């Protein structure tokens, strides 16, 4: 499966491919594929790669020029993401600002907010983290209990957030909080932009199975932010949040899922042609490679909808369930195939790339929308089953 491109888009893809081949060299090439929930390594290199992209005009391709973007199209944004994914570059350090918060602000933010924050994101000068999930309100974020009250010219926030990805690196949080204390569920929520550098914000990394501290817990205790840093209207937070999550579960998946193919190929190279690679294991590797391609093709279907600016319906949920379940099976196959070698680590609990990705896959059926929630969405919206 290949996206159908116009002549102008083919020319754009050629330009992107040429630039990437010229710049993905040296330290950037040595850090291919590094980063993400499984890997804290090479943070400085990841930032440097983002800034290299910024100088080349490859960040915010579809964002308006008045905010520092290129003024291109969503189709061009997707084309570049796919061309970059083929080289397996370092994982985006500013993924939240570029792929989640930025698009949310473009859709719902005020003009002053856009001019204040978007150019800094594209210049890789400020980083963002998401304050949605809470203890007891993970996939069901309508149950958030973090409170926000307006006190003169500022909002004051109290509560706790969990799974704050890249929180320890963030300068700002975009926080979903309950601004109407009498409200329930989806009503009475507001989206607030909160600076991290203040006494009322405490962010603690949570060390995961891979030894990474990318996920964090966040404590808001009298945290303050200016009244004009409310995105949308008071009580409009649910609609704003769904816009952000729609971006997360939609068109940004294809480039990430291209990594699955690389992981299968990396496992095959690690096993080599030794006697342990018998016909059963060869068949399992071929099956894994086929499933990795299917996951990527599903994500391409989502990108087609995004490029056509049309709703994808239940496809994001189907793609999420398929990809996360497959990736977990690939992790299990990796440890089975490597045998005792897969259980060895370097001094200081150092994991190799195959070990990291396989262990990190265990969480994929939870974050980004749990498998159970996605299956409910498919049952109700795709199959028409009762709640």
C-alpha cells in the first residue's frame, strides 16, 4: 500500500528525502531509533535533531507562517513524517508540543496564545507535557478530580496527575481540570496552560520496567496560571481534550508503526543464521514481519483520511488494538527467540534495544487508550452493539 501523491507532492517528497539523507549523518545516524517511553538515552542528540529540523523548515510544515510554520498542507506534513520514518531518526523530543498541544492550540486557542507559544515550540525553545490522566481517572478522563478556581487574575489548581509523559523535561503543562465544582463527568472541565517553574508544581519521574523515567507523576498544590491561559471557554475542556486525543490516536501513528518492521528485521539480524533458527522460528519471524506491515498499512489508511480531511470513524481504535496487541506478541517472541541471552543485561541495568522495546510494549495496551476502552468503542460504534 502506498499513498497516492500528486506531481507536486512527489517533488516535495524528493526534496524531503534529499534533505534527510544529507542531514541524518554523524551523531544523528548513530542514534537512529533512540528515545521514546523505553529509552531515556541521547536526549541532547534528540533536541539537536529537532533543532536541525527547525532550521531546515521541517517542523510545523502545515502550521501558518505567522506562527513560524511553513504554511504547507497536512498532506505534506504526513509525507515528510513517512520519509523521515524510513531513516528511523531519533525519537521526537518535542512530540507533545508538535503533535498534540500545538495542533490543539491551532484549533482552539486564542490568537494571543498562538502567537505566544507556537513559535517557541517550532524553535524547540519550550517543551510541553500533558496533564490529563489521574489516579482513578486513566482512560476515563471524564472522572478527573483536579480542581481549578479563578482567583482574581489567576487560576489556582489543586490535584494530582499521573503518566505525565516527558513531564520532567517540560516547561509547561496543558492540564484538564474541573473548574465547576458542582459539575460531573464531561461537563465543567477546562483546559489550562500551567508553567512548571513554580512552587505549586512538583513533578516526580516514575522509573518503569526499562529503567526509564519518561513517565512522571505531577502534584498541583496551589499551582497558579494567568486567567488568559485558558484554552477555549470555561467548561469547554472536554471538547478541547477530544481534539487533542484525536490527533494522538490518528494520523501520527504511521511513522511510529513503521518501527515495528525495523524491530522484526533487527531481531532476525540478532538471531543470524545459527542452528537455533529452525523452520518454526523462521515461520514465526515471517508472520511477525507480515503483521508489522499490516499495522503500518492500517496507519497509512488513517493518514489517507487525515490527508483528505475526512473523519476516520472507528479506524483509529481498530488500528490501536491491532498494533498494541501485535507489538506485545512480538516482544514475547523476541524473548523466546533470544533465550538466555535476552535475560542478560549490562552492568548498571543496561538493556539493549530489543530488550527495551519488548519490555516497553507491555504497557501499550494501557496508554493512548486501553484495549478494553477501544474494544468498547468498536463494539458500540462499528458493530452497533448495546452499551
